[in-house]
C-alpha cells in the first residue's frame, strides 16, 4: 500500500514507526513530518490544510490511503473534500468528515450529542453574546470551581477553570464580548466541575463496528505534582491501573456503544479514531471531551502496545470490514516522557542542536518538535521529543525512559520528573 500520513508531531512519528513495520506497506510519505519521521518514509513539504496540494501529491504518487494525524484538517473538512472529488474516488482516508469531527470542533455540538444519547457528562449551558446575562445567572447558580470552554478549536487553550465567581463572570464576558479566543469563543460552554482522575480511551471505527485500543493517562500540566500551566501533554503511561475491568465495562456500555450508535443513528459516517477524554468520578466514567484523532503523547504509548498490523486495521476501516480484523496487544507496559524547550508552554527558542539520540538503544525516541539540519536534528517546537520505553509494569517502563533521557540533551531542555508517580504504590 502507498500511504500519505499528514502531520508533524510525536503522534505522527509513532504512527509512521508503526506503519513502517507493516508487511503490506509499499511506500510511506509524511507531510510535512519531522526529523524522526524521515527514518520511516519520505517527508514532503506540504501543509495538511492545503487540500488541493494534498490532492495533487496523492494523484502524482498513486497514493491509496491518507492517514490524518491532527484534528484541524478533519474539522476543516478534508474527508468531505476527498469524498466529493471523483478523481479521488479510489483513495481512502482515515478520519471522520467535518460533521463527525464536530465532536472535537464544537464543544456545544459534543455536549448536545451526549445529551441526546444519554452519555454521562458534566451538566452545562451554552451561551453567546446575546445570552451573556443568562450565562452570568447560570454561573451564579453553580458552585466553584467554574469551568468555561470556548466552543471551537483553540489550540488546547480554550478551557478556563476558575475558583472565583467574579473572575469567572469577567472571563465569560471577555470570551463572548471581546472574542478572547477569536471566533472559537463566539459560543461558550459553562459546565459543572467534575472531581476525579482523567484517562484517555481510544477506539477505531469504520462506522459500523469499533475496536478498543489500550487506554492511557496523560500529564497535562507543565509542573510536577500537576501544577502550573496546561501543555499539550508532558508524558503518558499505559495501561492505567484505575481503569480496571469494572470501570472499562462502564466505559464500554455507557460511553463507547452509545457514542458509536449515536453517530450511526444520526447518519454521521465516522471512519477513524475517536478519543474519549474521560474522568473517573468515584468509579463512574464521565466524558470531559471528545477528539476526532489520536492523543499526543498518548499515541506514543498506545501504538507501542499494539501488536497487530495497523495497516490491516486501516484496511478494515477503508473497506468497512473492521469487524473481521483481529486486534492484539502486548501485555507489557509503556511510558513516555516529553522533553520540552525551556520556557514552554510560554515563549521558547527553536533551532537548538539535539545531542545523544544515537546513544539511546533500549528506548524509542519519538520526535515531536524537531527538524533536520543535515544529518542531525534541531528543536523546532515546544514539545521536542517523547522518550518511550517498555517495562513489565509502568514503574519499570518509566525508570527506563528516565535512564534514556540522561543520554539526551539540548539547550534549555526541560521535563517532568514525576510522570506516573501517582500511579505507583
Ligand atoms: P478539554 O479541552 O475539554 O479537555 O479540557 C481541558 C482540561 O480541563 C481537561 O483535560 C481537564 O483537566 C479539565 N476539565 C475540562 N472540563 C472539566 C470539568 N468539567 N471538570 C473538571 N475538569 C475539567
Ligand atoms: N494529550 C491530549 C491530546 O492529545 O489532546
């Protein structure tokens, strides 16, 4: 199979690494890729949001399957673009159409969808400029902390959790009246705060059946002990001990099945990944958010635990035969630690030479924000490398990743030293 993978982060490096192991892969291209993906295929300088450039490349290179890593092209309708173009009728694409991608692209859409299908989630109200007063009254009827979410995509920054009512009222006003998050906050979801532990659950679906992938826990805050600013994710582990069989049973029955059935019953043709951002409240799962893609850095522990050929699963999605495909996992655990640029998630410098990558032999170094500089790699983003290791349990896997990190360096390198420590007894 000839494949084009869209994206350039750690998630895409992990996808490229996994696809490169497939016996049915002929050629792999990554647009635009990074310094790590070039080891598994050919990087091509195409912007995933430039659909006509993607189309031209696909036709010129006889690409048979396009795998979409990030959410933006999906929310912008890349699947619709492919489905509606007769010249692309023989090309399959892994990712939902724009309607399905609304599960991530609009918090209000996702909340209303969950309400229609009785899927457990926090109580909420949605407000616009015209209903600001109602929004303030709604806030006043709730208890702290107050959760405010910009409806649209806001690069992970659109959620505010505030303890003070007056501040929450001010922020709601600024989101709606001053477009604090641009058009993304033209609508704001105000929701009840849920107290519990978060876990990321992933399925792949061809729109008819689904397969569950390994779950993972992400560490979103920059600082140890889950303090400081939110980031894209500072590390992840899989499996997650508190996502035990009883909990995962509830996730299956109360969340995954109603979601996939709900999509089908509403005529939404969803092919690709569904990412359930869940919170475990006293043993019961609630949906915090949906995403229409894999997580990053979760993918860097989820795919290493997948034993099956991922292209066989993708072929199952493309041909609506996913239910006939076998899916198997490794029993061993995986942990990944993100190495980030000094200053991230605020301003940081780029172009720093990365040393020591070749001396890491027992762990996987997934590149997140890197670019090639001749044969070497330099930093080109906030999150730079995800260092993944296996272990007989998460404790051993984490330890191995920290040992590998001791061999890697770049100017300003920062990382959390407590990934997974909350899960180890
Ligand atoms: P989201 O972009 O919706 O995933 O929200 C970002 C982060 O905010 C989540 O990962 C949670 O840590 C937190 N969060 C969002 N909604 C809630 C909620 N209702 N209760 C508690 N925490 C929340
Ligand atoms: N790690 C969280 C995300 O990918 O959204």
